[in-house]
C-alpha cells in the first residue's frame, strides 16, 4: 500500500510540472459567475472544478496556482476560453472524468469513502494519461531549448484515457 501511495504522489507531482504561464483572468473573476466552483487539494495537486451555468455538470478543471484550464467539457471550448486561459496541453473531459469531476461538485454530500473513491479515480486517470502529458510537455521543452516560438496551442482532441476500476 505504501508503494502505491508513494507512486501516486510522485505521479501527481509530475502533473504540477505542467503549469505554465500566468493567467489572463483570475479564479476570483470566474467565481462571480453563476454556477458552482469547488477547489481542493488531491495529494499535492491543488485544482478546482467549475460548473459555469449551474446545471450540475463540470465545464472546466483548472490549476489553482496558475488558473489555467487543463480539462474542459467537450463542445464548450470557445465559451470557456472567454473565462479563463487554457494550459498548453489542455484536453477535453472524457466520459469517465466528466462523471468523476461532476461528483466533486456535490462535495458537501459526499462521505469520506466517496471522497477517497474520487481521489483514486483522479489518480488512476492521471497515471493513464501521463504518457500523453509527458509527450506534450516534451514537445514544448524541445521547442524552448531550440529557441523556437510556439505559434499554435496544442490540444489533444482524441484523448481516450478512461480507467475502469
């Protein structure tokens, strides 16, 4: 069990390395919108989920330290881009992550076991996505080391990392 927790901690620490430039709009600005925002720390990663319109569905997930969206509801990219900047490796929420993050919106009604289950799903999905995240970050590291400027943002549209547990 200790090895699993240690592996999960190290894996989540790698995600923190995905943070990039400062935001154009702050998380406080998005909190003035209708809907609901729930922020929490999962192991060592601090993130927020936000339902922009109050329909009980998470529209975006963002880092609290940079206020950059790293996951977003499919089909809502343009609307979300008006609210907050995207991380360079942002991906759409797949069905499994949409369901998991929607559960976070009901945090006040969750038992400890349910909260632990959410954390487990988040970590499992991150571990499954880690190779793609690393490849995206490596693309930018290579370009930065060669002095190349990135003109277009990189988004992984066909991202399939559902983890059934």
